C-alpha cells in the first residue's frame, strides 16, 4: 500500500494505491483516524526552540500504543491563515486519539514546548478506510 499526503492551496489531498500480489482476490480494509493540528508560532520563536519543539512532538509517537505515524514541519503556504506549522497524525482508532490527548508525556510537551511559543488549532479530524498491505 502507498499513501501520500500533500497540502496544496489550503486543501489536504489523500491518495492510496494498492500494490503487490496479483493473485489476491480479496482486499482487506481497516479504519484509521487522520488528525491534523495547526500551529501559529510566535514571531520571536528561535530556530533552536522550533527544532526542540518539533523533536519533542515527533517523539510522542514512541510514548504510547495506537499511533501509526506522525509527520510534522513548517507550512510552506504563508497565506494559510498565518499558520506556521502542521502536525499530521494517524491513529488506529478514535479511542487512541482520545488517549493521546490524555497522555502525560504529550501534555508535558504541550505545556513546556508548544504553548509558550505557539497558538494551537487542534481539532481537525477525519476517519477513513485504507487497504492493508499484503
């Protein structure tokens, strides 16, 4: 399976393509929860603070089960309502997303590494089905 994510003109585009076994007649699907969090960094945030914040956010995926992946970085489109960074997360189920926001490590990262330097818009969620890799 191949899944890609791109932001173009303020639109999130998801695409999926099946790869592999030509002998398989059954395609298995599983539900996942996609979650996007947008940040507006304060103008005086240094490069060192930004790198530290992004490193801690990325590390949260290793602190609990249920997180399939996290991708994050700067938003290149400066007209996107002045949002400077995006965090794209994929969870196995909705309950995992809820547990994520209650995780003590993540709460500490937000309190110590994000909130002092950014304004956060956290609740952009969508559920989708993807094909399991063979």
